[in-house]
């Protein structure tokens, strides 16, 4: 399977064309290029020159709204500044649209995660309740995961420190004994 990074519309179209030329199925292309079946159909029609009545009707549909155009540009990987310039939007409006876009993206992701893990949903909800109920922050979770992954090293380090401490205590006792012997010799010679 191809590793697909975030690509703009032109890169995705080029990938779809390449996969079509190699004889991949629509389902395989959709999975590898992360595009809809409809997008694949449009690209296939563009390649073959086959413009059906359905496609002509799609072209006649009303133009996209400003937020939809912005969403499309964000999906293509355009920055907030580029979207604001391209659509001639004021800062507050483009920031609001971008915020809405991020919310929708996260909702889509949450929906996908819930669907993929529906058999373990109770465990996820319990974890979520625990995190919320104990006011645990993301940084706390990250630190906990880091410590958990590093626990064997931390145990080894603890053992080494305990050993070092024992050695230092033994050395201290030896010096104390030596000091006592020196004091005794000193006082006996006086």
C-alpha cells in the first residue's frame, strides 16, 4: 500500500490517474489516495473525455458558499492566510471558518475512532470519565505514558541508586571507624 501524506488536490489527482492507469479498482484507489468514489469518477471522466448528463448537471449546480470554498481549500492544505487572500475574507471570518473546519475534522475523527473501537467503547468511556473526573490534563497524560514506557529503565536506575547509597553508607562507616581509631590513638598518646 502506498504511504500517503497530506497532498493537495493536484497531487491526489495525479495519484488517482496513476492508479487508474495501472488498473486499480475504484475501491483500491479510494483507499490509497484517500479520495471519494465521486472524485475518482470525475477524474476518470476527465481522462476518457466521457462527460455524461449527470456530470453536466453537477456543473450547473449553484456555486459553493464561502465557508464551503474555504473548507475545500483547508482540505487541500492551504494555510489560513492563503485562504483569506484567495477568498478575500476578513481575519475574523476566516478564523471562524477555520475553527469550524477543525471542529468538523475532529468530529469526523472521533466518529471514526468510535466506529473502529465500538467493541471496546465501554473501556474508552470509562477512561474518558476518569480523565474528566480527575481533571487530568493532556500534558499529565503524556508524562504518564512516557514514564510507563520508561518504567524498566527507571527501576534499573532506582536499583543502581540504592546500591550506590549502600556503598556510600559502608564507606561512611569505614571512615567513621578509622576516625574513631585515630582519635583513640591520639588520646592514648597524650
